[in-house]
C-alpha cells in the first residue's frame, strides 16, 4: 500500500468532517453492545427462549466482532479505507434491520452475527483512518475525539436501552441503529476520501494459513472466557477446553508469524517497535479494567441497591460526564505532560475511585457514590487516550492498520478476561449467599487490575510524539492541512 493510497490531498476533506462521519457511524456498534446487554431478560420472554439460548444474542455478536478484526488491515489495503468503511457500516445497518425483524431466537442470533462482523471491521478502521489523516502533533487530540463512541457507549447505551424496554417494543433496541447508520453512510460518502488502490497496483495476498489459526484461536479464547460465570469458575470444562484450544492455536500463529518473511494476517513484527509493544501490554490491562467496570457497576446498583436497569443507567451518568469532560483537555494535557505521566495518572485516579465501591454498604450515600463515579470517569477518560496514541507514534501510515488490529484484539481479550474474573467472583460468593461480599471482592480485583495498568503505563514513552532517528526516518506525515 503506497502513501498515495492512504493520504488524500488536503482539499479532499478536513479532519473535522472525517471525524464527524466516523463518530456517527462508529457510535452504532458501541451503543448496540450496551443497549442489548440490559435487554436479554426481556428477549427471553418475548421470544420464548431460555436464557442459555438468548445469551448467544450477545455472545454471537462479540465473537463475530472479534474474529472480523484481524482481516481489517488486509481488506483496507486491498479495497481502500472508504470502501471498507461503507461496506462495514452498511452490513451493520442491514444486520440491525434484520435483527428487528427476527421471528425467533435462532434468527436473531444469526442477524446479530452480521452486526458483529460489521462492527468488528468498523472499530479498528475508525482508529486507523483517524490516525492516517492526522499530522503527528495532533494525534492525541484526534484520538480523544475519535474515541468518543467508546466514551458515550456506557452512558447512552444503558439509558437508551432502559427507555426502549420501559416504553417501546424490544425490536427498537435494533431499529434505533438504522437511522443513525444511514446518516453515517451519507456522511461517509461525502467526507471520507476515496483511497482505493490504483488499477494494477500490487496487493497483499490474504494470509489464509494465518486466518485458519487466528480466527478459531480468538473465538476459542473468547468463548471459553464467556462461559466463566458458574460456580466452577475457570475450572469448568466449558472454560478450560475452549481456552486451551484457543491459546494453542494463537501460540502456533505467533510462531508462524515469527518465521514468515511476508506479513501475517496481523503483522506481529510491529511488536518489535517499543512504543507498540508497551502500548499493547498497557491496553490489555486497560481493556480488562474498562470491561470489568462496565459489567460490575450496573449490577451493583441493580442487585445490591434494587434499582431498575433505567435507574441504574441514570445513576451511572456522573461517570460518563467525567469521561466526556476530560476528553476536551486530555490531548493538550498529554502534549504537555507526556503519555506516560497521563496514563499512570488516569489509572491511579480510576483505582482510587473504585475503592469506595469495594467498601460501600447498603446505606452508603448515593451522592457520595455519584461524586466518586464522576472522579472515576475522569480517570477513565485520561487512561485510554495516551496509550492508544502511543501505539501509532513510531509507525508509517501503511503499518497503522496492523497496529489498530493488534490494539483492538488485546483490548477484547483483556476485556473478556476482566469480565470473566469478576463474574466468577460474583458467582462464587452468590453460591454461598454472600452477594455483597462478592461485589467487594470483585471491586478489589478491579482495583488490582487498574494498578497493573498503572504499572504497565510506567514503561510507555514519556512523550506521545514520534521519536525521530536520523538514520531511520520517522513516520510519514499526511498531506499538509489535515489537522
């Protein structure tokens, strides 16, 4: 992939319009995950299916999302970023419309897989397109803007889901994506620059062998971890067998990638770059922290405090407000204090603001918990952006798609493990009638994961800017004016 296939002329678009198109389209995939998560109980009644079947409405979506990610870098090089984005968003909108028309649980699961495939392409591609069309000194601020859907999802998703489940038919959980997705398609047609490869240009071959190893490997690990909710926890055969099989396949993929001269489906040679390697480790822990928190906090208010899904969503708004507010300044703060300082600070703030939930009792003031959630949101908004930006600082544009794939994969794996860990703790204590103690233990483990993220952040580069070696020119900047 040549530079001309990535960076369009400055007159073709502005970064602001590009980001608007990407955020509108990308928000559908993020919101959908959180909206549907609180509607599973409603679906069991509406579709007359057991929870073990309805659970696949979420599991199938998340597995499809994860297995689509490794193909994104190859597909972008072959078809161009704009074509791939329009295809992915169109597939997601189609899957949403079909899901709303589902006549039974099996049909809904199948249509959710379509949604997941579209979402799995959009999430890393959003990061790649944003980074490829931004000058290096603006990347942190652009990343803060581009990741707005990730910040908005935990706020608006449960809120919209609660509204739908309270006053509308369950089919609106999926129909709500259609008008937003159509607007995103229109914006993408207008504001995402055409970057299709020139006719006759060399195109990378699909690494079929790598796909045959990585896809079932990822699916096995994620499926196994998703089963870690019973009393047996991680010792269950439903957890151990898929996880061990998936780990073996991914291990073979890593060994194969190390021996190949050509790039693999996901180019793991990028992990030789210190900034990519340290960001990858930090994002693994950060993914665990974020997913575990998003899983635990709504349950805390619903199970221990007795609130409805909508009530719990309203109580979580202060955390979302904190996350959004800090996004306005995190780019400038990172430029001033450096990626390492900001990432560690964000993790420590999150850890400190999680401790009160581990100590909270039935009579703990909601005003106090709301203030703590606001502070936790500030830490949440600070933590992720510097780490994600570091993953790109020392890379040329044509390598950024692979960096997006790596960072998204480790966030999914870290998130699956973090969620499984706290789910196991809750289940183990619930089995002996100690639900409150289960939440205490789960929050303490979340604090421990957050401290691990802070430790990993210490190894990030001090600066969020590329380090230029005179003997090895740094990353290729996009056309002037794309800021």
